[in-house]
C-alpha cells in the first residue's frame, strides 16, 4: 500500500520554489515508488570551499536529511542511499574513522526524526564488519524503527553489489546443498530474494550527484531497468528542488522495458 501523504504539509514544504522548478511540475500520481541516490561529491565540495574533506561529509548529512523529509512529504515508499562502499575502506584511515563516527552519531541524533516521520530503517551491506559502536547504533536504529509503517529508508553501508551477488550465490548454493531448494527453482526472482533488498521494489529512479557517469558497484542487479538522473550538483548542495528536477526528468522518460512504445 502506498505511503500516505499530507497535502497541506506537502505544499508548505515545497513553497518558495526557485524559478525553474516547482511542485506543479511533477505528477503526484506518477511518482517513483523507490528513489535511490548515490551521494557523491562531498570531498570536492569541501576542497572547493578550502576545507578538509571531512567537512564535506558533515555538510552532506543535511542534504540527506532534506532528501528524507522531501521524500516523506511526497509519499515516496522507499528511499535508498549509498553511504559507504566496500571499496571506500581504501580511503585514508582518518577519513574512514570520521565516516564511521558520523554514521553512529548522526543516526542517534536523527532517531527522533524517524519516529516523528514514521520512517523504517534498513541497511544494505555487511554491517557486521563495521566498528562495534557503529554496528550497535545501527542495530538499535533497526529495532527502534522496525514497527514504523511510513517510508523505508535503506542505507547502503559497507555495500558492494558484487559482494552482495556473491553472498546471494552462497546462500542459494547452501540451500541447494542442504536439499531445501531445487536447482530448477533458481530463477531471477530467487536471486532477488537472496539480496539485501529482498523486501524492496527495484529503484525506479537512480540519482547520482557530482556528475560521475558510473555505478561504482552500486545495486548492479536492482538497477537493471531504473531511469538514471545524473546531476553536476555536489551532494552537499543537493536539496528538495534538485529532487523535484530529478522526478520531473523521470516522468518525462519513455520506459519501455524492452517492449515497444505504448
Ligand atoms: C561521497 O563523497 C561520500 C562517500 C563516498 C562516503 P566523496 O567523499 O566520494 O566525495 P568526492 O567524490 O571525493 O568529491
Ligand atoms: C560511490 O562514490 C560510493 C558512495 C557514494 C558511498 P565513490 O566516490 O566511492 O565512487 P568512485 O570512487 O568515484 O567510483
Ligand atoms: Mg566520490
């Protein structure tokens, strides 16, 4: 069942629109049910302002908060966001430590928002391998929001699509070996049901900030038929209006799924 939205709150949230985009530009009856974001460009944003990269990550938190609120106001069912990849461990230890610290402290700070907005939290990725404090806070976030019935926020942390697919293959192989799954039943739906996203619909719209034209090991399976919106805007500058621009672009696409134009 689609998430409910409050029309009054929605209009208020999207008041004071800039010149080029407004709420009237999007069809509220045809919103993507799952929006996914690759939150990129924090480091460049900070460097351009003459600051340390870490300041960019701190600034990026506000963009995620605004995107969550905007999606809740619009009544989006699922918002997923790429926060830390399996390759991001290669970064300088100081940056990795800061990110792990920010994940933990931000989640604690934002729990009241999740309660207020009825947001259910999920994690995509191997959160077992995270530093203990971060893992504990994540587990607390999961249990505290498990009963929420509004938007699902899926945060990809220590996520890599290749690792996810290899994990699915392992899970499936062990079921076959145990005799609880037949080889003939291993189809696309079966693979989907062994991914971190098993309970989520595939993203309909993928947004990547900072202009990079690549997936960086994100949701390789799930993005098979998603519409891509790439913006040069750096993540700390991303806001509710940029989200509307992305949705407007999505609604202008002709999605054929391999068929012919309707
Ligand atoms: C995205 O911003 C945040 C993470 C990957 C954690 P970056 O840190 O990749 O910023 P750029 O791409 O270096 O500007
Ligand atoms: C992708 O961004 C990962 C996240 C946004 C968390 P990266 O900055 O790590 O990607 P590359 O290195 O530019 O491909
Ligand atoms: Mg980057």
